[in-house]
């Protein structure tokens, strides 16, 4: 309703908005609690690209701010990489209308990439992401924000896991909550439990001013992430609970730098303790833990 009023459009279906908001807020609230993302007195800056994910995250945090038993503030920052394909101008008026502190930073990131990168360098997406992150850290320090909230969701986490395994031979994904090295700011990803379909539905239902195709480095589809997304979609057709299983597998990676008192860390520690106790109880089988898996027939598959 706020988005519709800000854009001058006819109000959206309130029941549809409430249903989508309830689902998304449940996921975000649980992630914030599990990973200890937001504390009393925090000032949270949302990295706002203008896509459906970051806009949805901003609105859900504003809703939680009104209802949460703790006090925290919410602001937003957009980094413009100065490319013709990306026009975030609509966000300036929109954020003013909904009364959110807003910071607009413009830097010729794409031009810098063309000058700095060569054929052996990382992708333009990686370069742009690092540059934007540095600018957001600077804004946090300058404006007094203690937490930087980013809009990656569960689909993004799963895609990152597969891309890391396929291309680097490592099981890695994005951390849910960690403190940036050399910067006095914590980075959180409150959409970790939410599916991309949830942010899409909420953004459409609420009539948010989404800037489509807002990543200038990804216009030349298909990119690798898009291919991995297709792989996961095909597997989800066969295994409907695929993302639930992937989330369970990724939790230790996502929580690897969380504070020790975060509920998810305590739960993982307890699960590890139970697993180790059961392993010892199996007698001679505990040595398998050092190897990992066994192929059919009992031979070590290492």
C-alpha cells in the first residue's frame, strides 16, 4: 500500500500483499533470530540496488522495525556504477516518499573494470561486487551505521554453493552474519531462509518500483549463475524438498563466522556433539569419519 501511494498507482490487492508479506516476514524474522543479526540499538543500512530482493528486504525490515521488541534504525544506500543500462533515479523520490534515510553513491565502476581487468581476471560481476561493497562500507562508517544488510536469498546461496564446487572444488557459500575485516561493520543476509519466488511475489503484490535487469554486468545472458539456476530448477522438479535439504547442508557454512551465542551456532554445536557421540558408540566404525564416504561394497571412496 505504501509503495502504491508513492508511485501514484491504484492500490494493490491487500489480501495478496498481506499473505506474501506474512511468508516473507516469517523467514526474515527467523533468520534474524537464528543468526543473531540485529541487536538493540543497531543502525541497519540496506544495500539497495532497486531489484525485487533488496526492495522487498527494505520493506520487511521496516515492518519488523515497527513490531520488534528491540529498537533499531533502517536506512538505504544505492551504488550507481555509471552505466547507461542502469537508471536508479526512481529510487530517490521513492525513498523520500516512504521516509527512509537514503544515500546515493555514484562511481564509474564499469569503466574502472574495463581499465583494470584482463582475460585472466575475475569476472566483471566479482569486480563490481567488491567495489560496491567497499563503497557501502564507507557509507556505513561515514553515516554511523553498524550493520549492512544485503539481499541474497536461499536460491542465491544454493547457486553459490554449486558454482564454488563446480569451478573451485570447494564447498563454500555466502556467510549469513559476519564482521567485515578492517571495517567496524557487521554484514547480514536476512533473506537466507527465503526463496526467490517469495520476494518476486511480494514485490509484485505490493507494487514496488522494481528496476529490472539492474546488474549491468549480467545483460549478456546466459551467465554461469543462470545456468546453475536451471540445473537446480530441474532437480527441484524431481526432489521437491531440494532447497530444504540444501539449506540443512549449508547451515554450517553460512554460520561459520556468527557469534558464538547465536542460536544456530548452539544448535549446530549440539548436533555435532550428538553425531560424535553416536559415532563413538558404533565402535570400529568411527574411523570412517576421517575418510568421509564409502562406495558400495565397503571400499573407501577417497
